[in-house]
């Protein structure tokens, strides 16, 4: 079957070369890749390599021009960010942060859910949402199991005491009230487990939207935006737009999950007064997990320091309201230093800083002892094993498609066909496109979704003289709103396996969260995002005809 498929593709390529114009050839390549990405008949990364073969054969781009798209500056930003994430995971710094926060928020159901959502969203801003979910769910399961066992023991003890007072001790084991209590507690914690599992996976996906390196669609957006955009999208500007939106989305999601799985009995959910024995025992479980990590090591401190320094350098490189350090030192004439430069620079330190302090005892080393260097914070073997190289190829495939669309004039042709949309209010266009992308991403990877949609959205915005970011930013975030199906994203699949969930549970919870995400994102783009990126004016860097104009209200 794969052989027949390859033969058919080759025949179609020959027909396209002989008969079709360039736009049609590029359209065929994109349609073929879209089909392969959606059906996953070949690995996603392998499909991403098709432009290297198809574009030169179709006369759209030379092999050298296509290949250079696979290793752009945004790929370096992605690789550098992932090296930092690998270091954090390698030294269990993320687990220490998670448990520390959970010890602070306590074990009351609503507060516990809030704590897990805050920690999961924060971690997924910097490490992959899959790794965040895989780490947080076992902790949630352990805490809930302890809470359940403690509450069951407490209820049985209360019934036993009540039986003793009524001289019914001998009938305790046959008392039907005990079974009823057990069923009630089981039903309560089954529901709570579902809610906690969903809260972790959903907040991991939501948290990834807050930073430029938090999830792959954000990086794709950065790479596919117009080349001469004046660094409009960088780490600082993305964070300024997306972080408030993430917080708003997270709060509303917590309220919705609280309503679905815990109800609105605030006294029961939040608790008040002195902690009960069951709370203390569950708290002890988390404290024991934290104690297993031992004292904080030098390696953890070093990783944390590099991580914080990286974030500070990202924020201050080009903050927008003042000249950043990169502008003052390097970027006077041109943009030499980018976020990718900073990411790679800081990632190098993990390979040169030792993972432990040198021995300064001053003792003499025996002459026959071999001198050995202290191991670094990271070695290449660890990075090689944990680095998702397939995503690097996926990013490159997306950039190659976007460039091919531009060179073949396919994007211009598509844009001209979408000019009737100019009569529709921009807010309506944005909401409809977000709904389309959010629906598509439920059955396709968010990487493939953004790769396919963003070039078309950019062409459409240019054709109707709408600020490209007005549709590209909300749709990029909407590609991460895959909440309804277990197969939509890896965190959903992990939660599905842990939480004894049914597909209907995820659909009911996720459908409303999709609506929340689309509405909050469009609220963001029409309020603070509108001012941040000057959405009322069609930007010069997107104006292909070199004439500036203003979008009519």
C-alpha cells in the first residue's frame, strides 16, 4: 500500500510539472502534506521533509533555498529553550517547585485543584506540557488516595464510636451504613479524581500559551510572520499579550471545573478553621514526597540561576518601551542578536558549569590516582535522548511550506480570493477563524494545524488590509485549545489513562473550556493586544504594495 501511494504521488507530481501553473503545484504539495499530517500515514516529521523533494521537482524553489528553511533562527530559539527545560527536568527542579507550592496551598479540594493548576500552568510555560502532566498526575493521584483512605478511616471510626455508644459494637461489621458510607466516599473521590486529572492536563495546555517557547505553535507563529516585521513578536511582547490572557483563562477554567466536579459549597471545598486529621495526613504525604528530594543540591541552584538569568535577558533584550541591552550593545544598525541567540548562549553554560562544587579540602592527590573533571550540569547523551528532534523537522517543514507559498504566489492568489471578507467586521472574522482552528486541532496536531493555517491567514489579512496579528495571534493560541478528545494532545491522553475518564467526561468539560479560551483570547486581542500591536493601522512591514493604510472601523 505505501508503494502504491508513492507511485501515485510521483505520477501526480509529473502531471503537475507538465500541466499546472506554479500556484497549483504548490497547492498540490500543501494538500498532500495536509492529508498526510491529518491521517498520520507517515510520521509527522517525515511528512515535513516532503518540501525538500517536491518543491525542487516542481520548479518552485531550488534545493538549497528549501533546505535553509529547516534551520532558521526560531529553530535555535526552540532548541535553546528545550535544553533549559531538559536541565530543569534532569535535576528534578520542577518537582521541587511543584511540591513546595502544593505545601503552601494546602489540601482542601478547591485549594488543591487551584494549586495543581497554578503549578502545572507555570511549569508548562518553560517545559513541555506533556512532561508537566506526566509529572503532576502521579503526585495528584497519591494525594487523593491518601485523602480518600483517611476520610474513610475517619468515617468508619465515627460509626464505630456511635455503635459503641448504642451498645451495638457486635453488629458493627454488618451495619449497612458502613457500606453506604464507603460507596458515597468512593463516588466522591472518583469524581474528584476525574476533575483533578482534567485540571492538570488542561492547565498544562493553557500555561504553554503564555510564553514564546511554551508550545510549538507559538514558535511557528514567530517564524512564519513577515520577515521584515521589526521584531514585533519577541519573548517580551508575546508574554505581555499572552500571560494576562493565560491567567484569565486559567481562573475561568478553575471555576468551570470546580462547578462540574466539586460544586459550589465554598465552606466544604475551601474549609475553614483548624485542619482535621485527614487533612494533616494528606499534607504529610506531600511533605514526605518533598523530603525524598533531600536537601537542595548545588546543581539545582545552578540550573535555577541560569534559568532566571535567561528569562531576565529575554525580557530586557527588546522590551519595547525603552531600548533593551541588545539594542544598546549590538543592534544599532541591524537586528544581529535575537531571542534565539540568548537561548543558545545560556544553554552552553549547562555543558561547562560543573554539577557539584569542587573539593577544596586541600588534601594531596595520590600520584597514582587519575585526575578527572567534575561532570557538567548536562552532557550530550542526556540532551540527545530527551530532545524532540522530530519537532525541529516539523518546524522546518512549516517554514518551507510558508516560503513556497510566497515564492509560488499561491498565498497572493489565496488572499485575492478572500477579499470579500473585507465586508465582515474584524471581530467576527477573528472569532470564526478561532472556532475553525480550535475544531481542526481536536483531530490534528497543533503543530500541523498552525503550519497549515497561518500562511493562509497572513495572506487573507494582507488582502483585506487587516493587521495580520489580529487573526494570527488568536488562531495560534486557539491551536493549543485541544480540550475535548483524548487523542487531541498528549496531556489529554495521559489524563485519560490516569483518571478513569470516559470520552464523554472530557467532551463535556472540554467543550465549554474551548468556548472560554476563544472568548478570552478575542477579548485580549481587542483590548490590551489592540493597543500593544497598534491593530488599528495596517503595518508597513505587511504592506506588500508599499502603501500604508488604515483599516476602516
